[in-house]
């Protein structure tokens, strides 16, 4: 964004002369992953704000969270008989659904 500020200046003859000064606001956009996530910051600042994120990346992250959750469930079945029984039922349903397709 470029803003021009006009200020009157009076010389020795009391004649008004307009001076122009530039005030610029610069935003730096950074991405460490080839543009999948873009952050914005001002020059000299270490504070970054999320500017945009690729929707495909959002889906990938959601898939990873779901896989992580299932890893925790499968680890918990070793110590929890209720979870183990339910996992066995899910395995049976999964095998039956594969055979019906």
C-alpha cells in the first residue's frame, strides 16, 4: 500500500509549496513449504500471521490426525478389554464388507 501525504510548505516569500512524502506499508509473505502455507509479517518483526493455507494441505492434516487417533485406539486395546472387543467387531465388519463388494 502506497500513501502519498501532501504537506504545505511556506518559503521565505510566504509562498505555499506542496511537498510530497511517501509512506509505504510493506508486508512480507513467506512460505517454507512451497506455498502450501503462507505467512505474513512486517519488516523487522518476528511475529508472523497465517495468511493462507492450501485446502489440500488442510485435508492432508485432517487425515494425519485421524490416523494418529486410530494408532492411539489400537494401542489402547492392549490394556482395555472393552476397546479390544469393539476393535474385534470392527475388524469382522471390515472383512465382511470387503467380501460383499
